[in-house]
C-alpha cells in the first residue's frame, strides 16, 4: 500500500514538473515552430491520460472516465490562474491526432463485429436497439426544447448524442462480473452494435439536414427522406461492396513484397471509406466503422499463414497512442464554470435523466421470456465515445455563424457521459446479483 | 509470373482510381474541412509507398528507394497537367504526420543501439566514424562553394547532409548477403551509429550558427565552440541523466493500472526529450534519438514479466503507418524539372562524387590488419533518412527571408540519397565476393 501511495505521489510530482516545463515553454515562447508545443502537449496528454486511467481503475471505474476527468482538470487550470496549458484546447496538431484517434477507434469497433454477427443477433436485439434509439432521441429532443426553446437543430443533435450505447463500458462491466456469456449479455451487446449503426444513421441525417439548411433550402419531409435514404444507402452500399471487394484487395496486398502490408491495407481501406463518407456528406467515422465491418479475419489468412499478427493486434499500438488524446481533449473542452449556472446544471441533470429513462424502455423490447429485463435496460445506460463524438461534430458545425452545439450544451453532454458511466457499474452489479 | 503481372496491373488500376477520386474531390472542393483531404492523401500515400517498395524489392533495391521514387512521381504529376495531388506537398496534416514519423524513426534507431554498445565498438569504429564525418563534410562544403560561391550556411548544410551513413540500408544489404556477423560488418555498423551521433552534433552546430546569424550576431570561434559545446552537453547530459532516470520512470509506470503503459511511457520519454532538444535549440530528432538510446530492454523487465510485447515491437505499427509518409513526402518535394538545368544536375553529380569519395577515406581508419578496407568504405556510402532530414530542416530554416537550402539544392540532396542507395548493394556485393 505504501509503495502505491509512493508511486502515485511520484507520478503526481512528475506531472507537476511537466506542467512547469510546459509553463516555461509557454513563457519563453521564442520558438514559433508548430511541432514544439505539440510534442510537449502530446507528452503531457499521454501521461495525464494514464494517471487518470490508473486512479479510476483503483476505485473500480472504467479508464475512459479517468481520461475525461484529467482532461477536465487540465482544461480548467486557467480558471485557477495557470494559463500555460490553455493552448492544448486549440492546438491544431492535437486536434488532428485526436480526430485520427477516433477514426481508428471506430475502425476497431467495426473490426470487432462482423456482418454475419450483425445479421444473426436476432429479433430481440433489433427491437431493443430500435427502442433504445427512438426513446432517448425523443426524450433528449423534449428536454432540449424545454430548456432552449426554438433551436430545432440543437434538439436533434442533443437527441442524437443520447442514442448510442457505449459498447466498451458495458462489455467491460459484464466481463468483470463474469456474466459476458449470459443471454442478457448477448442481447445487450447485440443491441449495442445495432445501436451504433442506427446512431450513425441518425447523425448522418441530422448533419445532412443542417448542411441543407445552411445552403438556404427549407426542411421538407422529402428532404429528410432523401438524407436518411442516402445515409442508409452509403452504410449498406459500402458494407455490401466492401464485403465482396475487401477479400480481393487483401489477397492482392498479400502478394506485394513490402513489410507491414496488412496494417497498411487496413488503414488504406479505413481512410478511403472515411473520406468517401465525408464526400457524400456523412461523418468520416461512419466510413471508418463500415471499413472495420467489411474486413473479416478470414480475409487476412494469407498474412496470418506467414506469421503476421492479427490486424486488430497491429492496430492496438496506434489506438494506445491516439485514442487517449481524443478523450483527454474532450475533457479539456469542458468549462467547469458553466456548471455554476443553474440553467446549465439543470439541463445536464434533466438530460441525464432522459438518457437513463430512455434506455429503460429498451427492457420492454426483450421478446424472449425469463430474461432479466431490468438488467438489459441498465446495461444499455452508458453513453461514451459515440455521444462525445456527436457532440464534438455538433460543436464544429455552424449555422448563421453560431455553432449548433454551444459550449454550455457541450459541457452538459460531457456531464451525461460521465454520469451514465459512473452509475452503470453499481446498478448493473445490483440488478444481476438479484 | 502472370499472377504477379496481374497483381501489379490491378494495383496500378486501383491507384489510378484513387487519383481520379482525389481529382473529383479536388474539383468539387465544397468541403473546407482539414481532415477530408488529409484522409484521402493518407490513403494515397500509404498505397503508393507500398507499391513503390514492392517494385524496388523485385529489382533487388531497398524499399526506401521505392518510397522516394513514388513520391517523386506523385509530386511531379502537375508537370504533366495533373494538379489534383499537388496539395499533398503542403498539406499541414501530412507534414505533421511525416514529422512525427521521423521522430519515431530516430527513437527506434536509438532503441536499437545501447549506451554500452556505443562505448564498446572500439577504436576502429570511432576513427572510421570521425573520418567518415570530416571528409564528406569538407568535400561537400567544397563542392557547394564551387557551384554556389558565397553562401557559407548553405555549404555547411550541404556538408552536413553528406555526413551520416544510413544504418538501415547497409544493415539490410549485409543481412541479405549473410555477412552481418563479420568483423567488417561490426566496424561498419558501429561506425554508422557513431556517425549518427556526430551527424546530429554537426546539425545542431550548423542550425545554432544560423539561428545566431538570424539574431544579428556575427560568427566567431567562441560562438562555434559554445554551440558545439551545447550540442555535446545536451546529448551527453540527456543520455547520462536519462540512463539513470529511465529505469525508475519505467518501474513507476509499471505500477500504474492502465493498459498500454510501456508504449505510452516510451512515447512520453521520446516526446519530452524531443521537446527539450528543441527548447535548447537542437532538432527534435536529436532528443528522440537520445530517448531511444537511454531506454534499454532490461529496464522494461516488469512489463515483459507480465507478457507485454517488446517496446520496439509495439512501436512497429506506428512506424509502419508514419515513416512511409515521411519518405514519400521527401520525394514529393523534388522538382524533376530542375534536373533539366545543367547547373543543378552538375551540382547533384559532383555532390554524389563527394559523398562517394568522402566515405572511401574511412577505409584508411581501419586499425585492425587483415580487414577488407574497401568493403568498409563501400559499406559507409549509403546516405538515407538522416541526410534527407537535414536537407528538410535546411529547407525549413530561413535567413533574410530566403530558405537556407533552396529547392534546387534540396533536389540535388535527394539525388545523392537515391544515387548512393542505388550503387551500394552491387558495389558491396562485388567487394565482399572478392
């Protein structure tokens, strides 16, 4: 125990030293180079992410929560008079690497599920997933309209951020409880995967509507139908074409006499589909997810036969480097002072309630008798990376010179993610122990 | 054979399709997002790098040459009326990732050699290395002064680019010939490692002098001494302090309950030292190399005991992704039309001769009798990544509004790298076969 306290103190001392070095760098400021602050920022972010992850793990919480929290701490140091790390929020290099990180994260999530699995999760998972998207979307829209009457695009975005269940957090809790092979777990995980796809289609539709509104055209039912159709067509089309093409692409790549071909080919497919998604007006993460979905382990046999590591193992170091940058950066963008405003904290709490209640409706969708419906509903509560990604896209999109998701709403969404992440492990443990 | 031809054709067709898509993206241009062109650029660069590497491997040349050559082809398409890929040369995201790639490459080169090895390579390697830095530096300075009289900083930079032997290419050729355990190989590889350090000190000195000149102060012998002293002090100091601190940092990191701690800690040390190097006026790669040098495999025992992969294995996917971006980008920046100018091609050929003759002087430094001195001299010929990195830094540095290394000189340095890389394998094979 003493050695642990020592190690935490030592790391805190190291972090302080880094912050001082950062401060010194910020003060001298002689080097106008773009790389120098990014290098220091990267070192600070990577260390901070791991310290946060460690502390959360010690109190039984998922590491992603720790990464968000250290981000919040680092991002609000300037309220305490420490301004030297404030540049991290807007550093273009950090922003680019964070975005690459989230693209690769969605690629990895896609790799973990296969088209076959998606088709075979069964009617329960599908009904649970649809209810779990519709109910929180409607409740989120309602809460947003109550607190900020009028701005329909904001309501759509806020609703969308409440749709997608965070597969990672649920899976981790079920695994920790030794319950990942139960029927409830299969329904939850299957529904969470369908959730992701539905959530991405919702996002594509909302962003498409906003882009059309920015272009001056009004919103009509035909247009909504057209955008939903385009989103569904891209996802289904990319998956269908990719599913038949990717084996041949990988087989051809295996013939090239160059090292690292499996990872390079995977990244090539991921970046190409992410780019194409963006070209048709969708978020790049939709394409990255589709790319992961169409590459199946069986297609890479020629590489594995020669002793190559699996593709997801090769991706792992890239995720280790880039994904924490995304989550710490999300925390950095939260302005804690906004929670002193009763309206903001009220909005955040009401949204959290909407997120919670919305997913309990899911339990009603379980068709097989004898399953623990409460546990299924509770297992769908956590919102994580996808909600944050949506909020981030909303903050970056603008209409009439105003961001769709303003700093206050952004902070409220981060609050929802943190609150749902915090409450799921104890609730699920309680429900499954009954 | 037919299947190979087919695969090359199919890949060429795929590359053409990508270029078309890129062209379409360039024409529509509606999306002002910074990520979209970078995503497509990344996909194109990664594919192009591997196709180039494959073609070079088939004709017995190292992959790095292929990456440079495809870069030259892609970068000069606009002379043929294809302008859609021209943005790749100046895309900030590609530039940032290329720079990260070269920082991680030097970190990896540092990891491959240890402080103990550096101290034990013996007097032959040290004398060979010093001769191999002084002679090409002097010859390069002379050639540059002959072709471009007056600009002393350019001469210093040109001389510096001829200093460092490319360890990778030599090691690969020796390995391919089954000669990597001979005494000649040990002298060559030992000298190449010392070369790297000496080259970095030369670079630090030259950039320091230019920074001082930009600040308005004249160049004096005291100042040169001061800058050389600072460079040596940083390298020796960082290595000495890091060598004693890094085991404790790694031991503390091993106590954190977070995944990916070994890679994260390695990257943390790398980025921190790269940043510190830049803060004292050196290139970030000097710090990255020092970081690699101070981390020894033995220090990471607590991680390996738990079944972690080795640090250099974890780094591998990052290098697979980022390093080709650096080399293809170097090729992109070469303007082939400049070689139609007799002065430029004359300069390039004269520099190549200086690079060749300069390293033959090394053979004289072999103290042990009975060794093949010609083979040692020939093994030191290839200039690769380090020469390009220096040229790149020179192109980015300016004095009185002019870059130190102009586009013509940059192209000439890339010519030297390509020519020396092309000639080494056959010459070394011939000399060792005698």
